[in-house]
């Protein structure tokens, strides 16, 4: 069972994670069109991880006796000014997501919903990593991206990122 406010915020977060997924997929398409396949790969993997996040919250709501009510997903931007704009936008977006997770945590604490507080621990840790990754991508681009060889190396490096399903997905699909 959930307090209605916490349940609403969790449902909104499922949609927010889906929006994040679509934002990164849109960015990935932009990179593919520019033949920056490594960057495209990195954002494609990011898309999959965001869909994992949505499913983790979706299953948690159901496992904890809540109701899933999915709202609409806003359309992501489809045009970007350049590589740096995308990297800066993804960092700003992750900071926004962190603030959303914190707001759910605060609401859960306010009604002594400790199961949700505990559930959000993983997301709070994950956001540290997400912000760090986005920030590293931006600063490496600022350091090396202006040089064609530097950009080539960065693109190659980001092309090596692989996807493995986030372990939490299976945990919550199992009804734990
Ligand atoms: Fe996420």
C-alpha cells in the first residue's frame, strides 16, 4: 500500500524514465546520422538502461500493492545544435532526474514509507554514477573533441560500451 502522493510520484517517475530513454534514443539517432557510431552506441545503451529503470519502478509499485497508472510521455527534442550541446543537455537532464528521485524520497520519508525509501537507495546511488558519466563525457569532449584525432578516439572508446540488463530488473520482476 502506498500513500497517494508517493504512489503518484512513483508513477510519474516511470514515465520520466521512459522520457529519459526516448531523449537518449533521439540523441543516439543524431549521432548515427553524423557517423559518430561510438557516441551513438553509448546513447543507445543509455536508452536501454533508462527502460530498465522504468521497469524496476513499475514492478516495485505492483509488488508493493500499488496501482500503476501511466501518463503520457512528452516528445523528446529531435534537433540538436552539436555534440557539446547534447553532452551538456544529458548532464543537465541527469541532474534533473536526481532531483526527481530526491523529491520522491522526501515524500516517502514524510509519510514514514520506509519500503520506498529503501527502494530508492539504489536509484540514489545510480544517479551518482549517471551524473559522473555524463560529466566525464562532457569534460573529455572539451579536452579532446576539438581535435579530429581526439574526437575519433573518443568515439571509438564510447563504441566499446556494452549493455547488460540492470540486475534490479530481474529482482523486481521476481516479485521480491
Ligand atoms: Fe534513469
